[in-house]
C-alpha cells in the first residue's frame, strides 16, 4: 500500500494541479469576464490560455528541478565531507584506544612476568614463605 508519494509522483500531481488551476482561470476569464468576444475568439482565447498554462507549469518545474538538483548535489558533498571527517576521527580514536589497550596489556604482561620471575627466584633459592606473605606478594593462596 502506498503511504507516501515519491518525488516524481508528487511533481506530476503538483504540475497537474497548477495546470488545472491556470486553465480554469483562463476559461473563467474568457467565458465569464471577457464577455464581449465571439465564440471563435473565446475558443482561441481558451486555447491560448491552455498553452500559457502549460508553458508556465513547464518553466516552474524546470526551475524547481534545477534548485532540487543543486540542493541534492550540495547535500551529497556535505555528506561525503562528513563521512571523511568521521573516518578520520574514528581512526584517531581507534589508534588512541588501541594504544591504551596495548599499554594495559603490556603492564599486565609485565606484572605476570615479574611474578613468575619472583616465584622462580624463591624456588631456586629455597626460600619458604608463609600463606600470608604469598597472598600479599602474589594475590593468591595455595
């Protein structure tokens, strides 16, 4: 079910309404307002009015389409500029986040390596430590 008119259908409907209003105006003018003309002059006047109505509608929609085309081009350019800006900002933020994650991971890896070296040293030296000291040094209890 059609719930919204697309651009082309809207343009045709609007052109038809404008043309019909103008034709109606010219018919009213030739038949009711300009009453001194003969039937042939009235028919010619109505025909000329229809031609003028079509010309006005064509010129109006040519200008309408020109403005719409320019605005669409402007919107597309702005969209592409915004997309490029967003990519740059996203890349910078990603690099920054990656550095922070890398530093965190590096610090954690250094802690793990340091604890392992300390354990190895304690085992090689034959030093026994209490549960309380082990929890304080390594954060764990065996």
